[in-house]
C-alpha cells in the first residue's frame, strides 16, 4: 500500500509513502481512496494529503487530486496539501497552476489552522443537495 | 512578436515548429499545402512565412512567388530535405531570407526566425536580384564605411549549433564589436563530422546578406551529399560562377572536423580570410591557403585538401575582413604576421584578438584601423562518442517500468546527475511511458526506451509501434483553473515540454509514436 490513512476528528490524513510515479496503478489507488472518503457516510469532513515523504508525482495523480478537490469543495469540504518539497511546489504552482485552486502548507498545523469551520454531516448533505 | 504562417505537409515537423515558435510568443498559423497557405495568406497578413520546399500540389517556392507578388516585403524561410543548388538559387532569387536543410536543430530555426524578424522593416531580405544589380559595389576595390542599422549583417551569423565558439569584430567607431559586414560563419553537423564555414566577400548590405545566405544554403545541401572539402567547394564554385553576376569573389575557409579520427580536413581560399591553429603548450600554426585566388570567378579550380591532426583543447582562429586590402595578404607579410600575432594574444577572447590584429596590422602596414575585421575562435573539441547508451524493450507491465527507472538511476549515478534534475528526468520519462502504455495500444504492445548520454546531455526516447495519433488534434491543456488537468487531454505532453529542454514528437495515425526528449545536465559536481 503506498498510502497510509490516519483519522482525526476534523480531517483524514493521507500519508503518501511512495512516489506517485513508480507504478502506473498509483493514481488509481489514490482515486479509490479519495472516492471512498467523498462517499463515506460518516467520518471527518476534510482531507490532508501529506507529501513529505515523496519526491515525484505524475500528471495523472495531480489530475486526480485536482478533480477531487473540486468534488470536495462542492460538498463544502476541503482538501489541503502538506509538506511538498520545493521542486514539487514549483511543479504544482508554476508548471501546473494548481496553486490557483488548491492550498499547500508546510505543516499539518498550518493546514489545520486554515481549514473551513466544521459543518455537521446533516448540514453538509443539505448543502450538497443545494449545490449545483 | 510576429504573426507567422507555417506551411508543411509533415505534421510532426509542423507541430514541433509551432510549439517552439508559440513558446517564443509568436502567433502561429499552419497550413498543410501551398494552396492552403495561399488561402490563409489571403485571409490575414503575416510577417513571416516558413515553408517546406516540396509538398503535394504547388511547391513552397511557387507559393512564395505568389505571396511576394502581393506582399513584396514578406519575409520567408524555406526548409527542405531535398534541395538542390538550383532550388537554393531560385529561393534566393525570390528574396527568401534563409534556406534551412532538414533535419535542422530547433535552436537554429528559432535563431533564424529571430534574426530575420529583428532585421528592420527596410530590409526586404537578401535577394539575388539585388546582388545582380550591385555591379558598382562588386567592382569597387575600396569598401565604403559600414552602413548603419542592425539589418546590415543580420542574416549572416547563425548560431553554430555544435562547437563552442565565439565570434566578434574589433571595436568600431560606435564602440560596438559586431561581426563585420560581408563576413559569414556557420557550423553544420554532417552526421557525425562537423563542417565549419567562415567566409568573406566585398559585397555590402542586402547583397552581402544574399550571398552569405546563398552560400550557406548551397553548402548545407551539398554537405548532405558529400561533406568533403574539395567536392563541396568545387560544387559551390561552379554554382557561384554559373548563377551570380557580377562575379562575387568569395574568400572561404571550409573545414570538416571528424571527431572519431581527430582530424580537420580543410580548404582555405582567397585573401580575405586567414586561419591558424593554436595548440596548448605550442606555437601558432598558420593554415595553408590555396593558390587559387577566390571562389566564383572561374568555372574550374585546382584545389588540394589539407589535413591536420587536432585534439581536445586546440583552438581554430579565423580572421576575416571584407576589405580587399587585408594587410596580411601579401605573402611576405603573412608569414611573419601570424607567428607574431598569435603568441601574444588572449586566445579566448575574439574581441581582444581582433584588437591585437588591428594594432599589428596598423604598425606593419601603416594602414588605418581595421574596423571591419571579424575574428572567430572555435574550440576544436571533437565530440566524444556517446558516453553511455541503454535500451530497454518491454510490454506494458508494472515490473518493467521499474526496470526502466532503475536503468535511468544507474545512468544518473554514472553521470552524477543532481537529485532534483534526476526527479525531473524520471517524471518526464514516466509520463512518456505512461502515454505509450495508455494510448498507443488497444491491448498490449511493445515499448522501447532508449537513453543516451553524450556531452553532458541526456537524450530519452520512448518508442511505440501503436496506433499513433493526429498531432493536429493536440492542444495544450487549459490551465486556467483545473479543468485542463482533470481531463486526459494533453497533460503529459505539456508537463514533458516544461521539464525538458527539447521535446519532439513524431507520430502518425496507425504508425506509432516516438517521443524524443533532451535535457542538458550542466557541469558535473567537482
């Protein structure tokens, strides 16, 4: 497994263990995990993806993250990225322009301080039904 | 930035050119044939047209002839793999600004485009028509002062793609050190060996541009057939004699550098160009000049190739001036001039060398400063053979991707590639392999990955024999927001282009795809 999953009250942390490049199946694995969290009937609302152990991410994986960031936002939930090294940050921000739609933080604490206020699951479902 | 029309029936070439020109900020329209090019040029105005020579339907030259009737100031570049001397001459007669022989390096095309566009609006491109009309200038032995403006010598100096070199004129009255007008320089790769051209003629302005363009274009064609100095210069001489009126009297150095043999074969003709070899820890060695006075005056010449051994660290110094009264031309002066000059000069700096030549020439010949002198210093570093080559062939399977990556890792260790750079290379390679696995084969198919390390450059090639794709349907992803990233369309190609220095994709529907990628590795850590 290239992703370890931790849960706290307000967020689920995905600790990426292996470069999202060394296997063609990695983007699909990431997609399944994010889809599971999106559809889960219970659990913390937000997701932090922790990049601190990895050096390389392929464009397919970036695409999966971008797509699920949009899906989560539609449901008033959030995905934030943590611990990108300078080179990945450059790919993320300068090459792929993802900084316009996703926020990155150096540490989990910084990311936590910027998470949207928690919304109850019932409220969240109502908001989701209202969103376009 | 300019509006450019690109006409070529080869889609991969057209696509690659479109990418690099658009990356430079130009607006690029494309056409698949001469007829389509004419239609597009009717609908909108272009500043530059780049066209293939041979295409189905009307040729590139026929199209340019039509376009020039409507817009005489239109700037044009012809590129072809099949050009003959006659087609080069015809192109120059039409006022084509440059003639590039395929395959050419993208950097060469970029530089040609930028130089042609930089030339002022008054410069209508070098034209043999102009050359034919400039009888007065060609007959006049004295050379008037340099004409002002950047356009004067603009098309004559293309960046040499293969050898480290520097070229400069002596400081002129305006404090600049541009190469002198009428002098031209080119380095052409000839499938391993490299050809060095350095020449001079007494022509000025558009005539000088036309002549240098004609000579470079003709020799680039000739080099494809036979790059040896004697056949190349005999063919050039015949062409100049046949097509150029008045006779242009060209002085020329032509050197064929063979990296494997460490040999320079050369011919040096005419009294406006001189050359010498400077070897480390040794005195200067003037290059022998032919007794034949100049090229282009008579249909036949007796030419004898010279051969000299070269090795790493040797430098070739070429001096050229369009002035007829080049002070080193009288034989007595020349013999003593070069040795006197060469030991005392800073050989790394052509501008300094040009100053020294001026000084010595002024002392010896009591002539005024040679403000038109151009000096080129070329490092004769014969390209070593590829330092490493790896080839991995596999069918799509996860395990094989790991094999590819471990081969790349070994190459990275051998070449001491820094970690960050290694990550970029790995990312680009994996994108290309994933593309091949995902899109090339409906089922399973074979993929070949080639890795070549040479001259601190890593070339990666991912080859499949799958379904290929239509490059015309490729558009870079829309990166405004993340819509473009959430679809499959074009993301990998985009990222590869961003990570590598050069990328070229050859593909045709049903005939597979090759993704060529190159990245400079910089100097290895000490």
